[in-house]
């Protein structure tokens, strides 16, 4: 129990209590002390009530009520028997629901529907809601359930599913659950046993040339070993058939087809297993479009790297475009304009990460081609180790037999100036730099050596040179030197110190790695010239800028002059990896410069019609290592590939380890068969031929299909400002409208709800601003069968993760659903209106305390009570008494006025404070005395008047007294005197 406020800023007005109490005390001295204190207390409570009402006061009280929402998966991956088990679990749980608790039910597949709102009903009726069952979207179901909870109850979700999420991101929804204190319990719906076979993927080029041999790869998954038959169909006609022995697990079946008719063709793979519980996933179909000449994109940082290969490809009737590294598209949609990409001696650091990812997808998923040409900036020396581009190549950047290569001596300079004490991720930059230097030791062979020079304004505590055989001690010693010093780093002096060390070493490979703050590099003058002098002595230099500051350009120039690499590290946590990467590139002999003749390897169509008897001599190559399943066409040495090829997903890639710019290949580019060799290397990677002006690509984004159209004219100029619309037509001729919106120059994009499994044609037309038709394009797309039918759709690990992250449970017992084991929830009850009423009542009470005389009221009330207890004369009695008194006075006027005699103990009338006695009137002259008659018996004589006694009090006029009590008292006294 507690109290909170909606607008607590109003509580500052409570400071008004001080002046209110002070002023009330100063101005209330005429009141009795008790009345003053009571008034001040009432005023204080009145002010507190008003301020509490303005601040929105609420009483916080704990709530024991629990609301449970059942999420029931009814997608196609859940069989009818599994649904019966779900219903039984819910029914059993509802029977145990305590009083005052409530439960709701939501059913979901691709969408989510509310079956029952929160209620206290303890029985389960037949579930009537039918969501779309083609996909499983846990995120949408969970988000809907979170919105359904009442605000002031404990909240629990019970998810009944197999975990086979194929749309949305359920883990993202847990962020909302955490914010709202919602716990998610899960009930795993186990997969039903039985033999299951599915074609999970069918890969082939989407476009090709007429008469080209097309490779088809069908991935088949089976949960048990059995015999099967596979059929290849072209346009629903049987093309080939084969028997298979399916193993338990995955199998890739490869076949080829040759198509000679231009246009769209459907190629299908169909599996017929011996045993299978589902037939919906036994076939997959791809669409291929046969059309015209290919386009090739050559990427070269130095124009000399493209000046020989570009004319050779153009002579082979290929459309060639040459761009620099910045011209390489970063999106798949832009890359789709080309059938192949040639990377001609370009370092990895100049290729954007987005471009590398797009190139990988370009080859693997779109069936396009990729060629990498060698040189001093390519392959391993170019930094492609562990990159997406290395993954798609048929060679690895690592080298075999490193022990046979010459010794290496490396010097690592790392900045320990004050700026390196900055904390990143809970760790100092200088610590990360020292760890990076220590990791270099891992690459050293026993006869290699390392020197570490911590530096600020001078060398501090140099370590080494030390041999790689001392790596255990060396690593701890280097890390211990990761302590900040002061001032800035003097780059020139640090390079002099490192150069002096390496000049005295006999290692053929000598390299400096400089780590410096991108904003704190001093002594820049002559540093570039110094590294150039080192390079001429065989000492290379790489730089790593920590943070994107004003000195990054200078550090880059140092690396260029030193013949090394430059890295910009904006996230200091990645610093150790960057240091390791540069050392790996520098310490290994990735370039071999020697004269040699190529050695023939495996047969390949690349070598067709080439006279290999008169191969020209080459002068160098990039050291690499062949990958498993790659085809080595030519060798530079007994274990060093020269020309390698392989199939990567739907596409193909080729690696040529020498160059084609005339340095190592100066004899090659003069060879009369060079043009044929270059054309056949690139031509082997061309399974796709795209339209010259219009290209259409489709992809699936969650439950939607995205269509991207790239429109260009014959001069490769984007066609902008077009109205692009059309229809999506299925095999049955059913159409749905489609409109694309221009998102960038010449690129139009649109989305539609993903249609069901099958083959679809996109009929698109473009009109200019005048309404004239600019193009008419037809593209094809195959929508795969629902992912609900994939083998291994269940994902119990996802369910366990959901429960763990939401602090929920994995339930197997329905009786535990309604356990009150959650954290208490509080309810806020507003009391601002009640406080306002209380303030009004306190105001009235305060007025009464200050204005009314409670003492006089008490006396009046006591008199009323006495009169009610003892009968009192009425006004008539008082009038009669008054008249009797007047009569008696009239009877005595003729007699001598006797002295006033006050009976003993008789009450005497005391005039009020405002009473003024009347002025005494002169006595009238005495009348002549008449002899009185003598009585037979004498009467007692009256006492003589006292001359010193004043006249008797004058009779009071009752009508002049306004106070009722005073008037009553005066009448009673006068009656007694008479």
C-alpha cells in the first residue's frame, strides 16, 4: 500500500503551508488559543487536500488477480492430433483456474485472432477462429496477447506451439513483454513421428542463353534412409528420371538441362519416396528465361588493371563496364543489371561491406558469375581473409607449409597517451591496444620475432626483440605494458625508434604496425618521408587509426608511403582483431615473385581450343590454398593454384592468381591467345543473360513479395518519372493489380501479399508523363510451397529461449498454469476527486470555527434543555404578572409612599452595563390631610423612611431590552420586587 502522484510537480505548492500558517498565527491573536490552533490545522489540511488533488494522488495497492492468455498454434505444421492435445491441455488448465482469475484464448498461424476475451469461464468450447495457416508468426500472436491484458492484473502467456517460426521475430516481441512485466510459459507440441521426405531447395539460373547447358541442384532432406525416384520435368514434361538411395539427412542431387527455345520455361524436380507422411513438399519448381547478350562489370582501382581484359571481353561480344571500387553497387538490385563481376586487383578495404554481402548473394542466389584477378592488392595480401568474397571463391587465403617461408620481424607501436585511457565497453583503449599486440605473438613461428614499443612523447618500457618461441612469456609482458602515460604520441620519433630496431634485424620480412589515436598524432612532419625510406630498405608500415579524428588522413598517408595497409577503427573493441588481421597479412608470404610456367591441372571448358604447348612465362602470383571440391585448372607450383573454378550455389566463380595488367603477366597479355583465355574465364561464369534495358527481380520479405524493376535505356541511362503498373498472373489466369513506385533513379519498387505456392508471371508496363508506352516487360517467379511443410520445422530451442528470456517456464503439467508464482502487481486508485470534496468540507468547517461563538451557543442550548425539563411561564403569564404589578402600584398611590423594603434573601435586579437611571422628578405638593377614621384596633406601625437611603430603582421598560436573556431576567426581578 502506498501513494503516488500523476503530476508530482504540483507538490512544490506544499511550500505554501509555511506562509499560510505564519500569516494565520499573526492575524489570529484575538481568538482563543485552542480556536486558533484548530483553524490553522483545518487550513493546512485544506491546502494539502487541494494540492493532492491537483497532483493526481493515487493509492497503490497490491493485486492478486491473475490473467492468463493461451496462444494456440493452428498453422499447417500442427496436425489434427496435435490440435486435440492442445485443446485438452487448455481444458485441463481451465478446470484448475482459481476464483477471481481469468483466461483468454488467441489462435494464430500467419495472423492472430482472438477466440475468447479474458473471462472467468472454466470450460472450453470448440475453437471457431480460423487464421491463415500457411505460415507461423509468433511475433504477431504475442504482440496481440500483450495488448489484450488488463492493466491491473498479473499477466501470464501460455504459448502452445512447435516453435516453427517462419515469419516475424518472436524474440523481438519479448522486449515489450519485459516492459509490461509479462511472463511467457511455453508448451512444446512435439512433432509426430513417421517417414518424411522433402525437396527443400531447387537451385538453377533464372536466365540463360539459348542452347546453354543449365545445372540444376535439388536439395533433398529425409529423416530416414530409403529408396526413392527423382524426376526432372521441363514445362511439365518428363525430361529425366533416376533412382536414388536417400540417406538419413540431406542429399544434393545435380542434373543438367539444355533449352533451345527463347522465353520462360519451368523446370521442376519431383521426388517419389518409398515412405512419406506429407506429399505437399515433394516437388519444387524454378523458372528460367532464355534471352540475349550478357553484361559484365569490371571493378579496378587502377585503370591499368582493366586496360587489357576489357577489350578482350568486348571482342567476345560482351557488354563491358569499368568502374572504380566506389562504383561497385552496394545493393543486390543494382548488381542484378550484370551477369558477372570481375574484381581486378582491388584491396578489400576499398570494397564496402554491403557490396561484399551483395556479391555473395549475387553469385549464390541469383546464379551470376564472379572472377577475381590477382596482383599486389588482391587475395590474401589484399585483406580478403574471412570475408564474404573469400567464401564465394574456390581458394582460401591461408597458406600451407608456412615453415618453409623466410623469418619475419615485426615491430608494434601502440599509443599510450592520455587519450587512450578512455573507457570503451568497460575497458580502456590502451588495454585493447596491448591485447592486439599480444595476439600478434600467436602468428609467430618459433624463429620469427616481435618488438613492442609503447609510446607517448617518447618510448616507454620497450619490450623485445623477442623470438616467437617465447610466446607464453611475451604475451603477458606485452599486456602488462598497456598502461596510459601522458601527452600525445610523437609519430616521427616512434617510427625512428621502430626503424632502428628493424634495421638491425636479419629477417627478410620486416614490418611496422602503428596504432595511434585518430585525433592525437603529433610530429607529423617528415613522417611520411621516413616511412618511404623504410620501404626502400624493405621495411613496410601499416597504420591503425583509433577513432575517426582529424589525423586519420595523415595516418593513411603514412601507410601508403610505407607500402602497408591503413585501418580506421571506430569501435575500439574490435582493435585486437584488426591488429591481428594486419599482422596476418604482413607476416605471411602472400606474394611469390618468380618466373614460372603454368602446370596443367584438371580438365575444364575454360581451356577449350587453347594451345597449351606454348604457354607464356609468368613472373609472379598470389599465394592461396585450394578449397575442397574446387577444380584446379592450372597450377603455379606443386601446391600453389594459378587458375581455379567451382560452382557456388547457383552461380560460378573463378580465381586467377596472377595479374592481367602486364606486371607478372607482361608476357601473357602479349600472347596471341590471351583474348580467348580472358573471354573463356569470364564466359564460364555466365549462366545468366539479362535484358538490355529492363530487369525485374523478386524477393520475399516476411509475408510479402517485393518486386524491384530497374529501367534503363540503350545508353544505360535511368528511365525516371515513369508510371509502372501491371498484374500478377498465376497459371490459372487469375490476376491481381500491382503498382510500383520509383524509389531512386530508374529503380521502381512495390510489394504485394505473398501469393500461394506456384508459378507466377509479372506483366509490367511503363508509361511516361505523356501517357506513352515506354516498355512492356514480363518476368516470372516461382513461389515455393509453404515453409510449414519443411522437414524439421519444429524449433524447441526457440521455445526454450522465449521462456528463459521472459522468466517463464516450459510446462508439461496443465495444473501448474494458474500457479500464483509471479511478482505482485499493484493497482492505482485515483483519489483526486475525493480530496477535492474533502477540501470543500474543510473550508466550511474552517469558516464555522472562525465565525461562530460556540460558548454562547452552549449556554443557550443548556437553557433550552432546562426549560424543557421545568415548565416556565409563557408570554401570557409574564403579561398577567405585569398587569398585577401595575394594579398593586395603583392601589398604593393615595397612601404615603413607604420605604423600599427588600425582603431577606430576595433577588435584587442589577441593571445591565448599558443601563442609565432615569432623572429624579420633583415630588408633588402634599394634599391637605383629612382626618382618618380611628380603627377600633390599632395596626402595627410601618418603619420610618431612612433619609440616607436612595430612591428605589425605577421600573425597567422591558421593550427597551433587545437581548432575550436579559429581558427575561429583568421581568423576573421586577416581579419579585412587587
